[in-house]
C-alpha cells in the first residue's frame, strides 16, 4: 500500500535558474506570447513556469515593413523587426497586469548600442514585478557596422559584461545559433557573469518567389522557427551543456512534451515554447501536463533526474 | 464548409474570423484565418478559395472529421444603422454575407469577380440585397470591367448614395480604387483586410498594416487580427 501511494504522488517539476525558483520548467519564448494579455483568455497564466515577454528597447520600435512572415515546411520565417512599445510604456501599461500572477516575469530586452543595453537593464531593474532579464544579443550593433552582437566573441563579452555590472537581477543571455562554435559563445557568456543561457534564437533563412525572383519577406531574410529547427536546437543545447556550468533554457521548435523532454535529457534545466503558441494557444499547458504524465508513467519523481541524463 | 463546434462557443459578429486547421503533420504548420460566412445556433459555415496547402487540406475535410479552430477573433464590421452599400471582390463576399443576412433588404450590392465561376453565392446575395450590380473581368456575367466603375456611375446618378456607408472586402487594387472614390465623395468605408497571419490573437505581430497616425513617419502598424480585420479604409496606407 505504501508503495502505491508514492506511485501516485505528483512528481517534482520545480527547478532553479540561478536565484530564480520556477514551479515548473516550462516558459514562453520571447516574441511568441506578447505581453501575456493576448493569451490570458486561453490559459491560466499562473500555471506557467515563467513568462518571457516580447523583446523591449528603450525607445519604441515600429518594426519592419510587410510581408513579415512566411510559412516554410514545418516552420515559419519571420522578420518582425523587433517591433515593441518601449520599456517605459511596458512598465506603465503592461507590467501591472502581469504582476497579479504568481508566475515570474522575465523581460527580454535589446539595444542598438551598448549604451542602450545599459539603459534598458537599469530601467528594468528598478521596475516592480520584473524577476529576471533575458538579453537578446542577436540584434545588430549600430556602432560596429550593424554586425550582430552575439556572433562575435569580443562584442558578446563586452555587452554582457557591462550589463552584468548594472543589474542584480538574474541575467539570462539568449544565444544566436548563427555561429560556428556555440560552445565558445556559451563560455564567453558564462565568463562575463551571466546567470543562465537560453538558446536557440531563430536561424537566419530566406525564401524566394521564383516567378517574380523576389524575396518573399520585405526584409529579404528572416528567422526560421518551428519544428524544422528542433534537431539543430537539441544539438546546440547539448554542446552548450558540455561547455558551461550555468543553467540552460532550451528552445527551438518544441511542439509537444516529447520534444521538451529531448531538451531536458541533453542538459536544459528549463524549456521555452515559441512558435507552438501560434498554432495551439494552450501549447505550454499541454507540455507541462504531458511532462507530468510521462514522469508518472516512468516513475520519475523529480524532473532534475531527467536533466542532463543523456546516455552515450 | 460547415462545422459543428464540440464545445460551447460565442456567437460571432459580422466580419469576425476564425483560425482553422485540419491537419497536424506540421506542413502547413499554421492555422488559416477565414471570415465567418454564415452561422446559427448549431453550425459555423465558411466559404473559402483554395489558394495553397492549408486551404487545400481544409477543402478535403469529410463529414465526421475533426477541425481545430480558434475564434471568433478580431473586430468585425461596425453595424449599419440604415441602408448601406456592399462592395465585394471575388471571395470577399464570404466576409460580407453575414451583413446581407442580418440586414436583409438594407444593402445595395456591388459584386465583382474575375469570371462567372468566381461570382460565388451571387443568387443568394442578390435575394437579400435591395438591388445588385454585378461585374466580371471577362464579361461572362454582368458588366465587363471593374465593379468600382459601376459604383462610380451609381454614386454620380444617385446623390443620396454619398450618405450611405460602404462595407467592402476584396483585393488590394480594389481597395485602392475604392479609397480614391470615397475620398473624392467624402464617404465612409469599412474594409476587411487579409494578411499573412501566424497566431490570430495579437502575439506574433506578423499581420500588421500601415494605419495613418500622428506618430513619427505619419503611420503606425496595427494588427489585422486584433485591431482589424475591419479598418476605416481612409486610414489604410499601402506601399
């Protein structure tokens, strides 16, 4: 009888990302969940491990001309152009809504310059209800010929180090997959003082209209997401988990709990659901329920027993 | 296509839309936005043109199959208070039909399409309108030419018509011509817009259109799924 009762006990899904305690390891990926309000009529926000909001900058950004999205086999290309309402408006208009939930709010932010990164981090740090910061380093650096911050180890080190100095909040750096050696980038980020790493951001791609001979996106190139990129994301999370000791948040094409489990096994301590939210607004909840059911079936009592358990 | 919702649903407003998907093999990955065409207590009905993979799959759905859908979504048409004009281009009739049904014999219908085969549901629409004007590009039915030509003639010979609001759904060239007509005659026009859409709930920011505003550059991007799909035609800016 005693054994039976332990079998039916709820498994432990809580994990720690630096000083951040998550009730479960499933969060939303930045840019796919708006500022939370958009999805609140579909699901119980309180059930999420964390909410990562749409990327913010000091000044509001209009974003790119259209077409901004195009569907590809098992994926989609997007070039939204970081459209956002700006940090000030976010704090004033959106954060009060998010504060009513127990779910931690992680704010994704970016800048065109190092100075903008510093200002963004400082402003967000002082805002009540922001529990962690996620730095997007996949955007272009205005002061260095619009090269991507996160694809050069030196600019990456520079921008992460300065942001580290101005914030006491847990700092997550979201890596770009558009690099030759993701492990190297991860080490740079760890050495620069980040508390956690999230990956992967979208993979740069392109689609062409063969009759018009024109790119299908107004921006010419865009970021590929969806199940098409999942094996690449799993591989990169595995490489990063071998390269660093800080926690990893894995993402890239997770549609179901089975996809999420692959990321945990290769070393992710948490996962983020992105494009799947567009197809199924309850995708995050389905993944949480699926993981719990799987653990019950497999008699796994703690999610931490799965994390980094790859057998080779 | 007629769908019976398996869960309780909210009654849609004229001009609202649903996101639909009939397959889960990730190709196509996304749901398809379709305007509500007709509905009652039991069923939701959609009229659509097969354009690509998603609509092709939807067209092959058989009785008894299950379709995933989200809706009703977006802001529909501001309901007319008296008589009104409808301008439909091709499959655009799908979005406007609920207005004809709800406001029987209140609309003057202008319906244009490429040819007679694409003039869908024209008989039903004809019965519900006060009177109807029809055109095709190839002249297979009605006037040979653009529906906006017929509208221009109508406005010229019926001065009271300038007071009537126009409800329209069609192609971008049609919207552009209509825009110049309503600006010339100082008329009001509500246009239902189509854009590539990923989520349908306002999160992805993929489906935006340029809307006149006081912001820098004279415009701001608004989401077709959330602030639309119906906009005041006067405010829309096309590149």
